[in-house]
C-alpha cells in the first residue's frame, strides 16, 4: 500500500496522508512529504534529525522577521540591567557566556538536538509496535518477507515522526520568548537567549512600556540559565528523567491493529484523531506515574524558584505585576504546539505544582534569606521534596535551626551511620 501511494498508483490522495499525519497538506508540503518517504524506503529508522531540523526550520522561518538594530540595542541593555538586579537577590554565579538574541529559525536549530533526544524513545516504540503487528498478522507464506517489510515500516514511521516533531518545534518557535520558556534546559552550556520578535509580540497585548517587558523577561531568562549553571547536576537530571519516562511509553498494538483493519483511505480523519488524542498510548503504569510525579516536582521547583527571584529582582518595575500575570496566563493555557508535544512524547511541559513550589521558596527566603535558599540547589540529595511542597514548615524549621547554630537533625541513614561508628568503639562526636 505504501509503495502504491509513493509511486502514484494508489487512489488515496497524498494530501490525505499528510493530513492524517498532522502535517501541512499544501502542494509544496505534500511534495516534500513524498520525497522524504521515498528516501525512507531506502533505509534508516528512528528519528531522522536532518528531517526534523529541516521541517522545524522551514516552519519557523515562514513567519520570521529580522531583528532591528534598535531591538538589539534595547534587549542588550535589558540583559545588562537584569544581571545587575539579579546580583542583589541571588547567590548563584554569573554566566560565562554572553546572552544571545535569536531568530525563530536559530532557536529551532539550537534546540532540536534535545527535542530529538526526548522524542526518540516514543518513535522507537511506535516502530516496534508497527513491526510487531505486521509480524503477528502476516500469513505464514509471507513470513519470509517480514524482515524487509519491517525495515520499511521502521523507516516510514521514523520519517513521519521526524516530520511531525519538526512541525511541533517549528510552531513552538513562534510561541516561546526565551531559551528557558518551556521550563527544561534546551540550550547548551547554560546559555541565556531571548527571541526579539516573540518578545515584541508578547508585549503587544499589554498596556506596559516595552522596556519594562524586556527587562522582566531578561530577568527570568537569566535566572533560569544561572540556576542551571550553578546546579551542574540539574540539567542532566531533568533530561534523564524525561527520557526515562519516555522509554516506558508503549503503543497499544490492539488499538493500532483495529485502526489498520478498518482504515478507509478516503477518510483518514479517524487515524489523524487517534494520533492527536493519544488513544494509541495506554494508561501510564505505576512506575511511570511515580517517575512523572518526581519529574513534575523538580520542574515545579525550578519554575517556582525562578518566579520568586524574578518577583524580588523586578520590584523596581512599576508594572511588574501585570507582566507576571501575563506569564502565568500563558503558562496555564499552554498552546497548540505544547499540546502537540504532549501527544508526541506523552508529557505535559507545565509543572502542576508551581504555586506550591513558589510559596515554599518564598517561605524559605523569608525565614533564612537568599543565600541559604540558593544553597539547597548544591546537591540533589538536599533539594526540597514533594513533602516539602505539601508542608514547608518542617523544612523552614530545619533551616532556621541550622542557621541558628543548632546541630543538624540526622535522617535515618545518617543516624544509622552515627550509631555504627559509636558501636564500633570510636565514640566520635558528630561533626556537621
């Protein structure tokens, strides 16, 4: 069937295939789709980074405008002011690289390696499920052809997924205002970046002077980037958590088989709807739910910290509250590209416990100050937990007690080690 479609011998309109895959169905896009799929028949598998990158760049460049010298000067100044204000409220080190101003296409190019890494496990699962259905349903006399057909399915599936990923990332490029806007560290080396075109569009709907919007967004971006530079373990921890979660995603082979048996080439809407609504992905396992809870807690901790330090650093801005409210609305509502990413990877980027995390960080700040607050990012073992989000009082009491010079309270493991040393005859006093 695939060979017939690609050779033009099928009655199915190629634009319908594009629509079913969630891709643009205009003539130029359909021609590109056919070309990519024909190339996929000749080998490969998994996500093609080149295909995803090309799709993303083309999508981002479609509505892109050039950054003016005036915008560049204004945003460079905004970054300069933001760095000075942040120095007064955080104790994490400054960045070693200058912040960047990126076009939408440049943002796609810089972030696509991470997007591909996050989506690869799901693409592999889809290919494995297609191959399994093909193997199980093929008549015995066709078993000898399965190996070749399986490779074709892997190549076709990987190419379609790469094109979808490129479209999603390209659309995201028109929505994000900065490198850290989606919460996860997409740029390497703790790089800070703003997208001038999107910053201008963000501020267009606000009755706020443009320079205040620019400074506010620059503060948020620098805070995010500086946190990841300070907590060196944090970037790998988050990305590993997301990929571990994605590795657990499985495709419902029975649902996929039902779709294949009842597929009507003249009406691909059912297939497209299944791809969009996530019905091909079974409910999360207990292990996935636990991993998701840990990941959402960490994402909330990061965003909550950024919110708290931004609030303090931008206290000089007369309209900071209006800008902060717009940031919250954008985060709460998400966007079409964010929803598409949730479908592709099975993960929503918005932290669910952000309000609790921000309240906890504010309570810690009020109790022990900025330096003690920021020291909690030194190691993953001392970062606040989900229980601390539920009830920050215990954490605040412990930090307050430590700041007052009281000996630290030992947890079960530390207490066991202490008892072991004493039982061994060393009778060493505990050292903080």
